[in-house]
C-alpha cells in the first residue's frame, strides 16, 4: 500500500491518503484508495479500474489508458492517449489527449495537454522537474524526489505530498491531485 501525508495550500488542510493497487494482469489494474483531511467530517474514498495498452503504427508507439472511476457515489469514465518523446537521457516531451464523461474544462469533455520533464541529480538525490499545460493555457509545475513532491498552478496554489510507504511505481508520479 502506498501512503502519503498531504497538504493543500488552497484549503490549508493536512491529511493522509492511501492507495492500494491490485495488478489483475500486465494491462489491467484496480486501485482502491481514500483520503482523510483535518477539518473535513467524512473521509473520501474511490475505486478505479484501468486498462493500459500501447498502439504502434510503424514504430510510433502511443500509450492508451481507459478508466472507470467511482467516488462519492458517482462514477465517471475517461480515455487518454499519450505520446512521449525522449529528447535526451534526462529530458522528455509528452503530448496527451483525454476524453471524459465529466467536464474537463468549461463546457468541454475533451482536453489536450503538452508537457516536459527533466531529471537531475543533486549529490546523491535524484529529482524530476516538470511542467504541463492544457489547450486553455492552464499550467502546472511539479518537482519531486523519492519521498517529497510539490505541485503548483503558478497562481499561488500548491499541494505537497510526502511518501510514507511505497509499494508501487505509482507513488513516484510527478503530477498528482
């Protein structure tokens, strides 16, 4: 199980989040998770079923992920296509398109995003720095090492996540909610 301490600057609340990922097979995962935040009366939980596969046309692989997400007595679904380009051994660019059953931006159920990530070392620690923007110009930045991650929307809001225990590679995600 992956567990995290979280802090959201917008609500100024600390909390704890946990997620367990069950690998059904190489392409299919079930996620069970939840959050408890100081000052909120009820914890929130979720269940996600996701299926990942790669589509390749003439040595041009594109990762596709389909998900069903249930939380707070409401279920939604989405599908995402992502293409990653390696610039060098430490830098990559990515482009993704996502369609959902819920609004992703004002009046739109489809969104496009582009981003860049860069890995670097300071002493013995490895860090990943990244930025991602959607077609409406909404951007987020992130910095993470093995245990600590911070995300910002460049408008003064930020989230902090500290990994307490880690069993999956998912705990290393650069951009998190």
